[in-house]
């Protein structure tokens, strides 16, 4: 052991020296590194281009400048091949890992689905009414609206009832995943600028990349069915939740956070006692957004064979049956209203508790 | 040993403050630094000593670094250079754990916009300092109720802060700071957001509490009248630099520069100067010739405006007495006129006016 340390000493000091130099001429080094990477990319592109696209000798590039007119075929960065092979490698080596996730989510989904499908439908409606009534703080109007929407799901077409339950199960599991991962990530982002800087581009990517780009690898990793839909929901719906959690925490009045710190609260105490409770309305808004986006995603996911209300829309589309597609569309809207009303009214109730504005007037 | 000692503290805001520090040390002004480097100088070589049991008011206009200064003492802000000593320990030497302990037991803070937790009731707000210390609910509520009583908020303990008026909210802030029973209180423009009548109420309440509790208070204010009323010593900040430190009388009678002079120009001196400050000792008085037959007895701690109308009405010599009635000194019209005139130059131009304001 001692021997190795002796051996590493000069190496470590060399690294420290290099680190020092890099730190001193940071901007200079950054420029050099980026240019090296860029040139390296171009060389890779050139080398991997097919011979028939390339000039006979690369010095020809500098003699004949016709390639400046149209984009030359040899100036092509090869991303597809390595991604494919990387993906294959992932499946071969970490297949077990993905299968584990798959089994877990699928198990959760089937249990939940079988339970809800097995329940008599009036009981399900009663359950929804019960949840709404208490989540909205005993608001009758919201409860009645939600109850009617739930009833109309089955009333539109008896076929829809079970399919809606499947969709709801997928959305709920997707949301659960979003909440379990999204909120802690949002909190980490709000508290650490570096995490924030690292995550923001990833969130942008998740929001802008077309959903089919991750649906297809989803199928390869998890097979057809509910699980790739859940994963797709996660990718699509978690960014707004993360963003709104981050925003909510950072929007908490600075003086209030300072007050908490000034009285000797640890970071954990400040977070749980002050920041999270005050950010809750925003976080609830994020969860609400998350739900809406999950529902939108579930329809798209039906294209990769996910069972649910989405495949009724797809079926209508394929048969050019306007009525069928519209009917299923209405069912999705009703589902959206149910989810929205429940999460929204719960958020409002939280907001009321933190900011009792109504009663100020009484005292003024 | 002084309770709080701030030694040559510099604070520069920006992305690489340590590079700018030498420039500021060499005496570059705030504007120069901002123009050349894009850094903002918060504090520029500030040194303050606060003795135990005194109220030190730090005064300056907005942007002069007052709020930055107060946040150095409990290290809500870290200084770029310099030392902050509280009871002899350098707060910069504390690690995270000790810093939390230090904040819990050594000092408490009152905020300009109250800094109350909107999701907690009044009693929970007041008990927060104890809550983070891990004290049990019953004990916490007992202490909180005592403090609620002390600030006169009985009956409001289960209200939320937003249901209270500004003055009441700041009372909650004050009670919260008192609840942890720390020696030091930091008050960051505590009364600035309140309207004038409530503000003077709160000032009075603070003075009464202070007479009883004898805490060490660092009070930040932009209001000179408030500073003069509350402060045992006043430090005036301008552009992050300390311009003058002294007792209220020093500040009024001997302003260090034009900035301070401009501040004190419009002060009603009669409201600030106490009888004992301008009185003649009995020996000095005996040697004087002019004597009025009438005399008025006043307490040595009373302000001039409390007995000025009487003197104007019937020319009289003022006998200054202490609490038990012993004669401590005398004030004649001459001393009064001297104390109330703005400056020597003013006397020359306005030859006939003896009493200022």
C-alpha cells in the first residue's frame, strides 16, 4: 500500500500542478478544449464517411472549393451508429435492470387495475366522490361536478369504463413516479445553482424532444404495454413539476428564509418547516400540470399498444370514424376535468391555509 | 470586553470579490469600483464596537450597507475580509454546527418586513426559535404566551400573521426575537415599514423593554429621529463607509462632515437633547451673575422640549434634579439658546433669534 502511495505522489502533484495552470488560464483553456473537441468531431465525421462521398485525398478539399456550395456528404457526424450500438449494449448488459423496473411497474399497474376493474362501478364513483369531497375541503359544487363527469365516462359508452380505469391507473402510476422523483429534484435545483445549471438543459431537452423519440427505445427496453407509457409520461410530464417546485421554493420570501436561518434553523429545518410549506401551492400547481400532460401523453402512448381510452381515439382515427374519435375524446376531456378539479381544489385549499387573505378585511 | 466587535470588515458583491479587494483597500470609491470591475462595494473598512447592554444604532440612507452590516453579525452574509467578534469569538471560525448553535443561543433578529411565517399562527411564530432548538410544545407555548403578554397581543395567539395589522405583526416579530432569550438583538429597520404613530408606539415599547431586559441591541435605521431616540451610540454609514460614530449629542453638536451635517440639519434639537447634557454644575452656576428669581424643577433625563414652553412663558432658571430630588445643576436661557441654535454661523446671520426651530 505504502509503495503505491509513493508511486502516486509525483502523479498527484503533477495533476495538482496542471489543475493550477488550468485554473489560472481558465478561459484560454476552455477555448482550446472546445476547439480541439470541435476539430476532433470533424475528423471523426470525415473518417467515418463512406469513401465514395470523399475526395480521393483530403488535400483535395483545399484545392477544390466546390464543397462550400452544397453541404458536402463527408461532413457528417456519425451519431446514429454509436447510439444504436450503445443501446444494444445497454439491453445486453443491463437488461436485468430494466426488466426489474418493468416487473415492478407492471406489477403495480396490474394490481391496481385488477382491483379497480373488479370493483362494482357505483362503488368506484362513490370512491371518487369521497376523495373529491375531502380533497376540496367539503366543496359541494366541485364534488357534484366530478361525480357527474365520472358517471358520464361509462354513460358515453359502457366499453369506456374499463378502459378509462386502465388509463387512470397508468396516469396515477406515472404521476407517482413524477412526484417521487420530480419534487426532490426540484428542491435540489432550488438549493444548488450548479445542479440547476446542469439540469435546466436536460429539462429543455425532455420537453422539446418529440415523444416518439423516447417511445421507441421505451418499447425496446420495456416491451409493449403499460410500462413504456408510464416511462413516456414521466419524461413528458416531470419537467413542469420540477420547474414549478424549483420556482416555488425560490419564490419563498427571502426575508422569511433569512428569519428561519437567523433563529438557528438547520437547512433541513428551514426546508421542511418553511420552504416546502410555503412552496406547496406552486408544487400543487406543478402536480396539476403533471396530470394534464400525463393525460395528453396517454393518448399518444396508445400508438405503441398501450391499452386504455387512448386506443379508442386511435381506432376512430384509423377508421375515419369522426363520431367514435370525438366520443373517446370527450371521455378524455372528462377524465382531465376530474383530475384537474381534484388537484386544483386541493391546491386552493392549501393556499387558503397559508394565506388567509379573506379574513384580513374583517380586522382592518 | 465589548459584546460585539466588527474589525475592518469589507464586503464586495460580485463574482470574484477577492480580486477587487486590494483596489477597495487602496481607497477606490464605490462608483470607481463599479465602473471598472462591475462589483458592488457593500462595506468598506467598517469597524464598530458595541458594549454590553447598549443600543447601537447604525444609520444611513438606503444603499449605504446597513442591512449588509447587520447580516454579518449572525453570518447570514460572509465578509470578504475582516473579523466579526461576538463575545470574543470570531464568527468566521464557526463551522456549520457551531454556527447554528451560535444563532440559536446568542442572538435573535427582527426584520424590516417582519419575516413572519405566513403558514404559522402567532404563537407558533413566536415559538419558532425554540422549536428549532427542539424544545417541547408545552414549554414553548408557555414561553410564547409570556412574550405575547409582554408585547400586548393577548387574544391574537391563534391568528395568522396576515390577519394582523403591520404594527401587530412587528410585535410578533419582536416577541419572537425575545422568546429565545438571547443577549443580543439585531433589528434590521424594524420599525421602518410602520406608520408614524405605530412606529413611535413601538419605539416606546422597545425602550421600556430595554430598560427592563438590558439587551445588547444593534438597530438599523434610516430615520435620524428614531436613531436619536433609541441609540446610546450611533454609527453613520455612507456608501459602505463609517462616517461618524458617537453619542446622539456628538452627532448633533459635532457632525463629522457635510453628509452628517445634512442629516442633522432638520432635527428638532429640543426633542433630542436632555437637560443633564447642557446644564451647568452648581459651581459654574454660582459664578454667573444673571439669575432669575423664578425656578422650575425638572428631571435630569427630561428633554428640553418638555420644559421649554414654561421657560418661554415666565423667564426662569431651570433647576435640574435627579430622581430623588437632589440638585444636579442649573440651566439658564443662555445655555438653552446655545443648545438649540443650529451652528455658530447661524447665530451671526440670524442675530435676533435665540431659539431655533
